[in-house]
C-alpha cells in the first residue's frame, strides 16, 4: 500500500467518524483541514517506514548508481 493510499484511507476513516460533524461543517473547511493536516500525516506515515513512490524510486536509482561505482572500483 502506497503512502498516498494510506493517507487516503486515514482521511476516509476520519471522514466516516466525523460524518455527523460533516453535516455541520462546510466541505471547503474540511478540504482546507485536510490540506493542512496532510503534510504532518505524511511525516508520521514516513516515520512508520512508508515513503512516497517518487522518493523510493530516487533512492533506489541512487543505490543502483552507487553499486555500479563500487563494482567499477572493485575491478580496478
């Protein structure tokens, strides 16, 4: 499950739990709240060991390049 999917799942759970409040609060306010909470929620999810796919891909590419450099150095 990607970090984005985890975030969406958490927001869906919160939305279900706050459904009664949702009737009282305008949707724009909830969206604004989501936009403010999302970065902090992403940090918490990342601390749990999940990372965004883009971050994973860039780290994976860096690791592959480093492995290639090590292989070249070992040949010399």
